[in-house]
């Protein structure tokens, strides 16, 4: 199997895991940009769960994170029947370009066998536990808050990176301010020993406060 095919498989596994976790937290169906924002947060916060970043580069857009390759893989999953799209239409983005709109959820008939196979691999179980905890943390936000949380994220909102430039928070980079901020929440936990799950929830609450003008 070529590396390109391996990358596609990894992204598809991540998508199935994201949508499964979102359903467990009551977040489905997920609109396109909301799903991409969820994928972005799962990338940038992966180090909090002691996991490598899957995709540490994303173009900074006013409308929020968007991964073209991930979207192609998502479209393939729809074609394979693994995911279902509803409310299909077209909307204009911030650059007045037309794009597809819709909301996604898993087709359990085909997705559950995939998840069953993945459950036999320790790394995939670790990934699933992380994304599940992140989805539960995000479920505390309203739809409106979910749609703008990325604007307050420490890495995405970095003023040193302007719109239409690439944000790089790869494993070798020191620019993952989101994971660094989440790790610092030890100071608000009695005893100074927050679990990875607590750090995720505290970071999402921090985003919520910033959305409403707090610190």
C-alpha cells in the first residue's frame, strides 16, 4: 500500500471516529464547517492526550478551518455508504465563492463493522477515547458557540499568522499554543494534577468564556 493510500485510510478512520463520537455526544448531524472545526481541534489538542498530530498544517480562513483532502475523503465515505449527508445545498463562503453545504452522520449499517474492527487496535482505542472526551467537552457549547469557537483558539487566533497563510502546529513546531494552554490548566486543579480529560473540558470552557468577552 502506498503512503498516499495510507494517508487516505488514516483520514477516513479519523472521520468515522469523529462522527461516532459526535453522535455519542449529541452533536450530529454535523454541518461541513463544524465538522472541519471538530477535526481541527482534534488535531491541535492531540498532544494533550499524548498523541501525535495527524495533520498539523491548515490554511487560516476567516470562515474557519477547512481540510480539502479530508473533505474529499468524506465525500468518498458518502459514496461508499459509510456516511450520510442531509440538507444538501449551496452557500457562499467569505470570499463569495459557492460551496456545497450539508450535514453528516454515520450510516450505522456500514460504520459499526468498521468501528468493531478498529476496537481491536490499542492505538485506535486510544484515539477513540480522546475524540469521545473532546466531543463531550464541545457538547457544552451551543450551536452558535461551536461555529465560532475556532476564533478564540490559541493557535488559530495567533495574530502572527494572517488570513490566507498556513498555520503550522506539526509535532516539530513550537506553535501549538492550544495544547500548551490546555496543559497549563493544572494550576486551577487542587493538587495541580489535572487529567487529560479535565484539561480538554477546561480548555473548551476557556473558549466559551472568550467567545462572550471573558478571559
